[in-house]
């Protein structure tokens, strides 16, 4: 849940990897994995603030140039 007083969300968000837990069926996010993405696909990626836990979902495209 988001902490409304958190000022760190912009600076301390970490890219994660979403997966479904086989035991519980819950959507989970792993922050300790190195992510690789399929070519020519847009991927929905979770970014989690390491201070308050706020999760923001962003589309990452492997076809776009990273500036």
C-alpha cells in the first residue's frame, strides 16, 4: 500500500519481475532478478518503491531506443 507521505517513490523505485505464485495463485513481484525481454514486444513491468512499497506499472518496449 502506498504511504501518502513517501517522498522517495521517484528516486527509489526498482524494476521488478511479476509472476504468479504456484502455491497461492497470487500475483507477486521479484525485485532481485535480472530481467530480459523478448524482442519486438511491449512488456508490462512493475516498479516498486523500496521505501513504501507503492507499485507503478509501466510499459517497456524493446523496440524503442533508450536515451
